[in-house]
C-alpha cells in the first residue's frame, strides 16, 4: 500500500539536516577543487623541471660530442707524421 507524506511532524529537523548535508557536500567539493588545483600545479612544475633538465643534458652531451670529435680527428694525423 502506497503512503504519501504531506508534511508535518518533524519537517523542520529534516530541513536542518538537509542544509547540513548540502553544506558538507559544498565543503567537500571545494576541498577536492583545491587539491586538484595543487596537483595540477605540482604536475606542471615537475614537467617544467624535466624539460629544463633534458635541455641542460642535451647541451652538455652536444659539447662533449664536439670535444670528442675534435680530439679524435687530429689523432690520426699526428700518428701518420711519425
């Protein structure tokens, strides 16, 4: 048998708990948004650091390759002269 409540009884208390529940949900949503913002900033900083490190390593590697190639290019010429 279907029953319909038309109001009355403890309706005020129910509204108060509903307001608390909505307030808690809004607080939790704000907390999640803040943590997501922090995570996004951390990820962006980590990617930026990774790119800067890769750029620094590529410059060091290119300089080392240039030094090695210059060193080996002149070695056979000196050996042939003796």
